[in-house]
């Protein structure tokens, strides 16, 4: 093994552990997201993928490329050089603008997005492992009491509703190629994280008598899951190829402990009304399947499409008082295109860049006031080759809108930016000369 490969492997493990610690230590001043739609269920489900996938609308089930890591289908792990080691590290910036037609809010969130490594096992088999986000919770609401009977008896009150936390996913995938045109992959997943949801009622006019009422719950998630992947691929001609792929993920019960509490604070005096720890989070990730395809012209362009479906209607989430929330059958349609003008150009550096674009339409698992919350967006991106092999820096931009101001919903417009570092090295090479 080359010394460079060892250094990259050690560095990746350090970053992997550091990212885990950071994810567990987020505070209200560093939310992973900021959207009112994250207050329900498991929160805002993160659109999966690296800069490669996200800049092409999110496709990945039928994507097969030996230059980049594609973790959206575990079967794609075997699409690689047999002696190569790859590391993919990403950072993400989210920008949100929310409005209900009369009031608006804005927030920016910056976090580590993912870290994934891939390496060969034996001949046509390989492994991938890493940590990626699954969902995020981040919201804040402030409201003043306006009921005359409350104002006339105990005075003015101000209500705060806030939540934070995330669910992360650590995974390890194995893939092997059979009969030269069929790849099979299996992936084990470990879901972990914390979600906190709190409410406060603060006395404004008489804090010495009524103080602050605090209620909420804290969920600690620890659970295992699995995913299966399949890809069939071949050639239309010597320069044009195709890939058809599918993934299947069985339902996962998110096991963990739930701590519910209620207390009253008057100055330095804290009166705990109750604090109860229950086993079982009452949350689950439903069965999900994806199908997709891609068509590739060697060293020039790629076009692909994906469709994903997940039935959340049987997921048993905690009810949100005062809000008509139900789970629904979610659908996602994705399409993307990639183009490289001249990968081997010596004279023009930007002609060696890879440019990408895509679009998606998502019907989410959230049903509010009888209306399913939908999102649509467009994506753009590019990869810049660095030094040698397939090292590159990738950038993707996802701009879209979720919800609307109709039916008492909130319209959310967002711009998401992912900065991606793709490192590639060759292992087990015997040098002719020292």
C-alpha cells in the first residue's frame, strides 16, 4: 500500500470521528435547518446525495461512475478502478426564507454534510462506508397572548416554541459484479441522534407570581436498518452505455428513549411537575423503493431519471396540539444531466470541467390541513479536476420552493449550497524504480 493511501485513510477516520462529535453537539445557535416543517415527525428529511447527485436533481439509483462515490445505490460501489481508494467529504450551507403572507423570517445554517470512503475488496467487489444526515429539526416561534380572559386575570404571557436536533446515518455497503453486466449491493445502516422539542410560557407582567412554564420532550434515537441495491448495465454501442438500477429499504422502527417533562420556574425556584422516561420513540421510517436509469456517452455526457416512493401513512408520530397533521404517501421525481466539453483538453482548463443540471418534484410525507406539502426545485453544479487521477472539487446549488401561503400553510423558499471534495488515490502499485 502506498504511503499516500495510508495517510488519506488515517485522515478520513479522524474526520469521521470529528464529524460524529460535532453532530451530537449542536446547539440552538447552530441549527442544521430552519423550517417550520421540521416540527413534525422525524423532521425535515434531508435530500440524499453528494454534490454529484444533488447537482443532477438527486438521481443515483441508475448512476454508475468510477470517478465518484455514489452511495444512493449500494450496488454502484463496485463501479471503480480495482486498485483505487476514494474519499468524499462535503460541507453544506442552507438559506431559508419563510412567509405566511404577512410575516417573514430568514435563517442561514452551515454544517458538515457527509464523509464517505470507498475501497476495493477483491477483484470486482468493493465497500463503501460513511456518515450522512437523514433528517434535521430546527424551528423557533414566538407568540404573545391575546385572549382577554387571560390578560385580565394573570396578565401578559409570551409563548416560545422551539426545536432542534438531527438523525444521522452511519452505513457500510458491500457490492460485487456478476456476469460482467450485473451488480448487487447490500448496505447496513445505523440511525442515531437526538431530537428536542420544547415549549415555554413566560409571564411578562407578573413573573414573580407566575414565572415560566416549560414543557417538552427529548428523543434519543438508536436503531439499525438495511438496504438492497441492484444495477444492470450494458452498451448500446462502443461509446454509449446504459444502466438500470433499483433499491429497496425495509421499514425501520426508530428505537430509543423519550424523556417528557414539565416544570415551573419562579426565579431560582424550580418546581418539577413531572419527568418521565419511556422506552420507544413511537417513530418509524417506512419501506422505501427507488427505480432509475442513466444513459452515458463516454467522456461526454450523462442523462438519468429516478422515481422514489415511501408510504408514511402507517408511521405513528406524536400528535402536535392545535395542528391538523397527518402522514401521507410520498413521491419524488428526479432528472439530471451532466456534460464535459473535453476531458482531455490541454489548452483550455475549463473545458475539462464537468457541468451538471437537474430538477425534482417532491410530494412529502406531511399532510397539513388536508393538503400535502410539496416541493419543487432546480439544481446546478460543476466539478473542477485537481492535480491527477480523479481528484476534484465539486459545487452544487439547489434552489426551490416548498409549501404555499394557501390553506394556512407557509411558503418556504430556499437555496442550498454543497461544497464537495473528492479525493482519489491508487493502492498496491509496485514501482519499477525507487
